[in-house]
């Protein structure tokens, strides 16, 4: 039996845990403000807020309900556009009307929820954060200028609200963004949890037929009907897999950590500040709030952004077997062939370990049909250590879209000890280009991908401030 709250209503259902939340909201609860469109998490029309209890109270995230199973929201507070509405327009809705930011209205509920999620999570109400929060919401008729104008006005109206997140919900209620019943939700969720009479086995891999799911942002696009009837272990519910810790020499990432949590982690940004912007190109806000680093790796896509980034950083995986024993596998040894991994049925990627940098430079590049929120034609990352006298000490380059697997380029040791003059950088780019064997596909010809990869390698050096002579 699954229990959660939708808006101001407590829900108890014995429907399959693999049923997607969008269908439950529309078909079972008849809340049709949440729209059905792409069913791939690509358009934002189905956006809802998911509130989860945490030590500091309740944390809300905007998520795509079309690929979110109801078993993953057990004990949570789900907010649809109906749950924000009252006798009058709330502040977000009013500003959308005042700025002519809605035309046909199909996408508007998702935009309202994304902006409300921004109100709940942004520390400074910066306009840039509001735009990032909207990056998964597509509008085909209104025009984005008016939507941005509404977001800008929202930021200006809320700047007076205190930065204390524990006081955020009362402040947003006073500002007309949230209805008053939000104040009672934490106590109601606690009561809901304490009334549960059965043990929570939703995160346990209890038998060989159990399907482990973390974010589900790939699986529930690929086979939602098959998963609806499956016995699913929701790894996102395991607190023992949700952590980011910095040790003396490494960063330790639990396999339930989401891309967005990683992108905003102070521990991560202390050592890899570019992740804040790099991972905006991974996917949209409503997907990054559920997609996990481990899931991106296990998907084994040849263009997986996180795989490419982690390969260049020299990451390794801690893999747990059925017997509870663990083994360490360097990420470059994990991918064996297209969608083939050094990974057995019943095993679990428990942790990702990233060596901490020391006097190194890192850069990530990606080219896709859309500048952001798209699968790459080619992506690449470079991690380089340059000595005080401008010589290469260590060099790792990864590349996606140019091989059957996320590729760590081999044979770069011959450049160690050479100065990073233009000729050396060009030779590195040529070596990388000539080491790959892409194929023609919908994202470009093999020749195009090879030339593109070369230019992206040169772009790494440009980013590091090393001038290039390109040919």
C-alpha cells in the first residue's frame, strides 16, 4: 500500500508502484491541470512539485511526472497546479497574466510549478536561477520573452524574503505564492509515516526478479508498460546511498545522488567549480532533479555526459555484489562494448570515487543540435596537469559519440614533458582525432564527428588560456 499527499488530500492506494504519477494524477485523481504531452520528460507540461521530508523540514523539487513512478513518491507531498490555486490568482499566476506570458495555456501549469519550485529553492531569487528552473519547459505559442519577463518580475517581488530556508514557506505564503495548508504538510507526512503498518521494502532488491531503479529518467521512457507491473526497488529512497563526502584524497558520491544535487554541492564546487555551468548542458532541471550519476553510467550511452566527465577525472566505481562484498573498478575498465559493462545481474554500483585535483585543469565541451538539453553529437572532457615550467605532467581526455562506448583516449603519455605550445596542442588534437572510429548516424557523419572532436580538443586548450594555431 502506498501513502502520500497530493495537494491537500491524503492518498492511500494499492495500484502498482510502477504506475507513472502523471497517469495517477489525471486518471485516478482527475486533476487535469497536469498535462500529458511527450511522456519523455522533455516538454515540462506535466511538471509537479515533489516534497520530501529531510532533517531541516521538507524539501521540494520540480519533477516530470510522466516518467516518475508512484512508488518513488511514497511518503511525499505532491503538488499540482490545482494545489496552488485559490479564490484568486496566486503571485506566480498573476505575474504570468500581467506579462502576457500565456496564450493557449497548455504549457502554463508546468511553468507555474517550475517557477514555484524556484521560489522554494533559490537562495537569492536571482533571475538567472529562475531561467535555469524553466529550462525544461517548452512553449510553442506564447514566446519566451514574455515568460522571462514574468520570471524577472517574480524575482523582483520576492527579493525582500529572508534567506533562511526554514522560514521560506511561511514567507512565500505571506507573499501569496503558496496556500496556507503548506504549513501543515510536514506534520501530516510524519503522521502518515508513523501510521504505516508494514515495513518499507520499496528500496530492497529482495529477489532476482526485482528491477533496481534510481532516477528512472531513462527506464520510464524506454519501457514504462513493462515496469508498471514489475517489482521495483527504488534506490532513490535509500539514505545510505545518498551522500557526498570529501576525504583527504577523493570525493565520495553515493549512487542515489542526483545530477542536480551534484551540480550544486559545495563539496563538488570547491574542487570542480565549472560543474555548476557544465551540468546545465546535461539535461533540464526537472530531469536533473531525478537523474543520478550512477544511472547515467549504467545507461552506458556512448555520449553520456556524466560518463565522459568522470572518465576524464579518473573516477572509479565501488560495486557491491549479492553477498555484500565490494570491488573497485576504474571507470575506463567498466565499459566493454556497446551497452556492455563489467557488471553482473544482481550487482549494485554503490559509490563513485573521484580523485581530488591538485594543480590540474578541467574542461568539458559538448556540441548538439540544441545548445542545451540535448544528446550530444560529440562531447569531450580534458583533465590536465601542467608544471610550473609549462610542461605536461598528466593528461586525460575522454570523448563521446565517436566510439561504441564512452571513450578514454589512450596513448597520450608521449606528450608528457612537452610544453603546451601551439604545435603540441595541435599534435594532441590530431592524435585524438585519429584514434577514434565514429559512425555515420542521425547526429552527423563520421568525418564530421572526427573533425568536430579535433576542434573541441583545441577548445579545451583555448579555455585554459593556451592560444592555438588551428589548421
